[in-house]
C-alpha cells in the first residue's frame, strides 16, 4: 500500500520543483512515524520484558511530574510477588503497593517462624511458672529488722516473697509440705523464693525440719544489740495490750532485783543469740547462715543489702540509691525504682519511740549479755560492737 502511494507521488513530483519534492518526502516520513506510533499505543499491557521493572523505577527524571503518582499506577495482570515495594522482573501487578503497605500485608517465612517461636516460648515460660518451696528463709530474730529486710528484698526482680509469716516449721508442720508450698508465690526457675518467720530462730525443732525439706536452704538472721532488741520487743507487747501489762523491770528481774535476770522471760531469752545459734549449727554449716547487722541495716542499708545479695547469689540490683531516710522516724524507705522521688516506708510500728528505762536497768542488762555477745562474735567471726 505504501509502495503504490510512493510511486504515484514520485511521478507527480517530477513535473514540479525540487522544493515541492522535499515537502512531499517530509510528509511521507511524518505519515510513517504516525502509523508506527499507533501500533505502539494499541498494546493493552506494558511489556516488562522490554523495560525491566528495576529500570522502570530508576527513570524519575525522564517521567517528569508523573513520577510522583507512580506508586499508585494501576496495572492489569497477575500478582505474583511483592517484597518491600520492589517489583520483580518479568511479573505484572494489579496494584503497586507502597513500601509501608507491602510490609504491612506480607510476612516472610522467617518472620512467620519467628512469630510462632515467640508464642511457643511464652507458653513454655508460663508452664515453668509455679509455686516452689523456699530456697532461703529469714529465721530471725524478732524485732531485729526482719520485716525491713524482707521488704527491701521484694524490690529485687529475681526475688519473690510470701506475705504473712507462714509459721510452718514451728506451728503448722503437721499440715505437710504441700500445704506449705501453696503459701509460696508463683516463680520462674531463675527466681528465688523466700519467706520470713522470726520465731524459727528460738524454736528447737525447726533446724532439723528445714534440713529435711532441703539441706541447701540458705538462712538469714538479722541481729541487733540484745538490750535494744528487748526494749523494742517490750514496746510492741505494751502497744498490743494497751499498756495493761507489768512494767519492764518487774518482768526482766526476779523480785525486782536488778542483779537477778529472769531468763525464762521470752523477751530476755531471745537475746541469748549464741545459745540459739548452737542449735542451728548442730544441723547446718556456718557458711549457709548469713548474719545481717540490724543497726547497719538502718543507718547504711545499701551496704547490708549488697552483702545479702551476694550471699543469696543474686545480681547486685539494690544499691544505696534505692533508699531515702525518713528523718522523722529515723528509718529508711526503699524506692522500687531509682528514678522515683518517693519510697515505700514500713508501717508506723517500725521506728517508733521506746520507753525510757532507768540507767540501772539498762546497765544491768548489758552486763548480763556481754559474755554471750563476745562468744557470739567468736562463733560468727563478726564483731557487732555492742557495748
């Protein structure tokens, strides 16, 4: 068709000038180009083989202002693969998603497996959470600072403690270990379970009972000046009975004679630390018992807690920065987080004022306790400096 048209045109232009000939040739060239362009525009889809997708996305300058809408262009074909918004070569798409859409709607096999693993690990961890018998026990002494020690230890992430004192080994032993275990908090294998019952220290049967439960149990004893401890113990008894009890002197001394100490009175007997310790050392080695300096726990709690954490095999988490001194009561409060401005303080019964006793009474008690204290220093290899 084009050949016939060309031959007719040439015959005509022979009779005309060269200028007309040139014009005709130009017209033929334009006609040919227009015909080819129509064929290109008649294709229904874009052939990715002719223009690879990687090159297609690397032509922003050639596409001018239309490039800004490129990721919303609609194509027709089959969706085969989307990886982070990049179109793989040789495929066609119904929609080219943005990077955000591609990430939100697709997951790699690795991500799917990882998600399943996380779910399984959470289930496995929940199975490991259970009630365990205590690995450590605060066994005494009453009015020595046992409550403060337990509350300080609660701040540690690897420690779980009981609420009320269980009194299992001295009062409820007949109920069995299963009953005792149910009093314990749920813990993970890497966490330490601890309880406190100060009366254990002065109860003869307790050491062997704990040993039968576990011979590796770690024992903690908070001790303070036995004279100060006795006065504090009496103050608590006085507050519970509304002041309707005997005076300290009439209970501490026989016939009110300050030279004759009434050792049958439990308030006095608890302070004979070395006597009670001998009972424990007949069952447990000294290395399994840690002695907490009661006075230092109040004035320098960070130092004492460092020693306690080391003994229990815990990471050093509780430091001096966790404590704030309550100046009105002279007792430390502990912060659950160092960044907290306020700390958790014990109830009003802690740090309360003691009754003033005559100097003759306190001096007599110090003379009585001195030889027992010195022997206690020797056995524990610790000088507590009680006068």
